[in-house]
C-alpha cells in the first residue's frame, strides 16, 4: 500500500533545510527544488525535500578553491608583511 504524501509548508521546508524563505523560493524558481501551488498556497513534498538534500551533497575534493594553499614560507603572500626599513616613512634626518 502507498504511504500518504507528507506535505510541508514553505516555512517548514525552509526550517528543515536550514535556509531562509528567500533561498527556498530561489531553489523553487530555479527548478532545483520541486514545489506545488494550490491556489495561493505553496507546498512541498517531504520526499522531494529529502531528494533535494541528497542531490546537494558536496563531492570530496570540490572545495579546494575555498582554502587555497598559503604562499611563501611564512604562510603569507609575498609583500604582505611589515614594511622594510628602507620603505616609506623610514627617512632619516640629516644632522
């Protein structure tokens, strides 16, 4: 026997996903999350929300661009440290 459909309101679906209503509406509008409109009411199937979660899984190794390897021996980019003694503001007055 088929299980009954469990419907979620947009508010409940957004809370379930941990996103704002605005983000939820964007997912729906972009077609990445299926929703249904009954008159003025938008509802989502709980099964569709769970499927959306699974398809949003991040593949290992796909986030390297978010933590690039440090540059230089100290982990800083070259030229990012304090100014050298010969740099601006280090002028000496003649006596």
